[in-house]
C-alpha cells in the first residue's frame, strides 16, 4: 500500500500522491496496478468538505434526512454543527457547548443542557428555558431522554436523597415518579436506567418498570435488563440466590453473576426462563442483542475469570446462545471467541473483537456457514462494525468499503464500493440521499455516493 496518510481532492494533492508513487517505484517496489486504479477512482469520487477545514476534533453525532450533525472545535470553542449533504452548507447550531456539564442535541435546533450550577435547560433556537435545578451529578448529570425526544427522566437533589422526575417537553409539565431514591439507584442511574426503544416504558435500577405516565408497571429480580426492539419483551439475567457471593465489577461497572436468563412479555407480564448456565452469565458490554424484528435474542457467554477481590479480570468468550421467541427454541452458535456480536437479520449474526484488529465472522444461524473478513473497522458508535439496511450490510475490510448481501435465498455476496486511500476514523450513511460521510484520522471530511 502507498504510504499516504491523508489525500485531499485537488490538483496539488494529486500531484503529491503521484510524486510519492514515482519515488516508490524508483526505489524498486512493485505497485499493484489494480490498487492504483482503485485509488485513482476513489480520488475522483470523494468530495472533500472544505467548509469544515477550520474545525478541529470533528466527531459525528448522527446523519438523517440529508443532514450530518457533528461536534467540533473552532477558535478554541466546542460547538455543534449541521452539514447539508446536498450543497455542503454548514450551520452552527449550538455554540460553546463545552460550558455545560451535559449537552444532548434533539430535533433540528433544540437541545437539553445541564449547566455548571445544576440547572436543566431546554434550548430552542437561541432561547433557553429552565426546566428544573439541583440536577444530581454522579459520573455525569442524571438525565435520560425518550427515543422520540419528547420526555425526559432526571434525578434531582443530593445523591443520598434524590427524587426521580418525568418531564414532558411539549406540555411543559413534570411528574414525580419516585420520591427518595436509594443511593445505589442514583449512582448507577447512567447505566441502569433505560428507555424502551419505542418509548412506552422505562426501567430504573434494572428492576423497576414504569409506563410513560410514571406508574410502576412491573418489577423484575434482575442483574441487567435489555429491551426488545418493539416494546413487546424485556429480557434479563435473574439475580442469583446469594447476591453477595456473586458480586463482580470493573473500574466503571458493578453487577452480579447470574445463572438464568428470563424473557418477560410486557403485555401479559409473564416470565419465562429461556437459558440456564451453571457457569454463569454477565453483561459486560452489549453482550445481549436482539434481532431487528424482535423474533430472536442472544447473549455471548464464556469462562468468567475473577480476581481475588471479585473484579473481572477476563471473559473468555466461547459461544452465543440464541432463543427463537416464535418457535420457543434455544440454539448455540459455537466458536465465537468475540467480545462483540450483533444480528444482521433474523437469520444472520456477526462477531468481532473490540479493542484489537481481528477478523469479522458472519454466520448463518441454521447452517453455521461462515464468511470471514479481515481487519474490520468500527464505523461509528451506533452501527459498530456494520451499517445494516434490510438484507444489506456495509463493512470496511482492509480500507475497502464492501457492500455485503445476505439474502435468505442466496449465499453471502460481497461487492467493493470504494477503496479508501487513507485510514477511516468514522463512516456514516444517510438513508434519504444514500450518501456516505467519511471522517479521516487527519480530521478531514469527505462525502461520496454509493454508485
């Protein structure tokens, strides 16, 4: 490969690139003609966004409806921007957001903010409206917004005696959900309080399920919980009989080793044990995943190795246990030594390792047939290794963006979309325009079409 870190579109940079090629050839290295052709083709297709040239530390937030939203630093100020993917018009939406303890962008020009004095604010345009004060701060302010961005959960007051509120942004009213929360509930709010995907429920402390009116709907005895995608089910690892003996923790997380995994029907409130594992189960980081339609749920498991003080030293992943809700059947996908897995569809999963450059395996669940890709990249913090659209997934292998087709009636097929002349830091795809947004390791932003 050519030793080029960043290639910008423009004649001077193309000249530099060609100059480097000449030097390498002159030194006796044989260049791959196909690779050179792929690079030249990419340079023709990649459009650099010059409007962001003065913005540093660019970090993507999301892309939707033809707009790419991101944060960045300009003139020493941390700001929030919107980039129109059609004409590359750049809009500064929220400036100097680094002044706030919490910044949550919502809708087009709105945001939820927690300032240094602990005030929760709703920003619309240039107007900030105070929602409440004395917001509890643990690792960060305890604020959670619903998926449709209309409701806000937050805790108010000191850690040892905080109150839980539910605020409706449109109606500008709040409900006291829980008075005098326990200190543990407050301290673990950031990872034990979760909205359901459709926003009909929320769970507090992994065990108390509430409806959107703030009423306690159901309670489970759980170490961890995970919502199904359609708000029909909740799955959880059951609390062990002797919790004190099963404590496990890392530097940022504390839980228990459980031995049963239970499926809860939200409508009937019926619980069903779907997995039992004498060796134990924990949810370290996204170990539990659902298929897109909610017909299957799985958990990655393996040997749990603890230190003398109960800390998690290592988890040797071995397999993924998958439960088919419609057929009421459990199966195991073995030879899965990966610390991350997810569903591509109802019949395919993939696995790879976070933190190291490893392979990525796509597995057909019925036949266990595999397709392996080398050195995949994490695309962004939402899609992880694969951007999935129906029976299509986009992954990066060895600087190649691949379009992977996994139609149920055919074998897995891969098609190269583009070869990147440099390493990719993050990649997004906008469904409306079918355009890709690329951020390089050198903080450059490029946009290109699939075809």
